[in-house]
């Protein structure tokens, strides 16, 4: 670990005058941020509860908000979102990019639903699961098995299921 002009850790992360993460993106490239290494993204009009990086698009992030929407952003041109995903009835608690497909996002909400989206197509909602009986607060996707989802909620249950199947099925 070298703490000089920036922070250089053994993980390959260097944060100095620009943000260079392991030979990936330099966040100062193409973004005028006034000489600093911080980008402030006015992503939603209400509180943002979750965000996630897209591992296939090193400049793409998703944000989830109390305003019931998910927005996908390219941080190099962050004035207008790449996509806006509407379909939850209450605040979106968690958003997560697929580890297998760069355009697929899972979300969960206080409306008790878990949704699967493909933000690159016009009809973006590709799956809705209403198996929780209380707020759905956590969602993730397996890095080992494509389409394998897990969610948790205030109903004190964890569901693990394959996309396209009923999470309540034994």
C-alpha cells in the first residue's frame, strides 16, 4: 500500500488526481469535474437507496430511488440517463447488475416485488416476482449460475430461485 499523492492499494486501486481503478477507467477522461476526482451525479429528485456498477460497461452505473424508479447512467455523459425503468409501486430498495449479461438488472422494492429488467430493450421489464409478504430489501444474482436469483425481505425469508420459475415452488 502506497499513500502518496493518492491511495494505491494491493488491489490495484489508485485514487489520486484522477480515479483509475485497476487499469479500467480513468474517470477524469471526458468528464469536466473542475480538476478534482469527484463526480456528483444529480440522479433522482428524491433519496437514492442503492447503486451498482456494471462490470461489462466500466462507465455504467444504475441507481435506485425513493421516487420508485431505476436509472441507468453513463458517468462520462451523466446529464441524461441512458434508461429510466419504472414499474415498482414504492421505493426501490436495491439494484444489482447481472454478472452474466451487461444489460440485465435485478431490483427489489418496498412494494414487495423483485423485478428483472433489460434496460437495452423497449419493454424493459422481463420478470416480476411477488413472493415476499413484507418489504423486499435485498436481491442478488449468482456469479456461478446464470439466472439464479436470491432475495430477502422483512418477512424473514430468503428465496433462491431460477428466473422464470415460481420462487414459492418447492
